[in-house]
């Protein structure tokens, strides 16, 4: 079964990413994952984005880059929890869905979930989003 990684985020951050106004996701750990990922929240799929880079950046610098990550400086400080460095996951090429669709993934997933690519494509086609399904297939296969 071909799977697609799903990144679990709060809905407000998903919407910022899909609008193109949030191009940096801040995390406490680095990632080597590159390519198209699904954006998930509470069992719903909102769209897709490509992770194109990941690098460390000081918390002080991050607090000055609200234009990239969309998070208030106070939140960055609290999220860092004493760390001097956090990681930036650079996202690009957002592909929003016209409306969220349900998707299945393992209960208890915190950051990453595995979703069946076949199920995602089938769900999108069944919801009248065949054009998006084809775009996703092309993007996923481009990164293989």
C-alpha cells in the first residue's frame, strides 16, 4: 500500500499555510522529510504542501520573523521552553482543498500520520475533486 505522510497541525496554521502566508513551520526537531505531505487536523484533510527544507534558527531570530511563520514572539518563546534554537521546516506549493474531507489515520498520532494514498485519491474523486486528486498523484510521484 502506497502511503502519504500527513502532518498534523492546528487548523489555524493549516489555513495560513494553504493561503501561502505561512511558509515556515517551527518545530523543536529537525526533519529529513521532503516532498508532498497532507495537512491534517482532527481526522480531516485540508490540503497538501511540499516540505522543501529544514534548518536550525535561533529563538531570538525566529521572534523577528513573524512574517514567515505567523506565530507571535511570545508563543515562540513559550514553545522553545528554554531552548536557544528551534527548527524551521520550509513549506512551499500549497494545494488547498475546496473543503476538508475525512481521512483515516492511526489514533494517537501527534505530529506525523501515515495515510493511504489510494484512499486519499479515492476520497477526493468521490468528493468531486478529481482535478486535485490528479495533482496530488503527480506531485507525490515527482518526489519518489
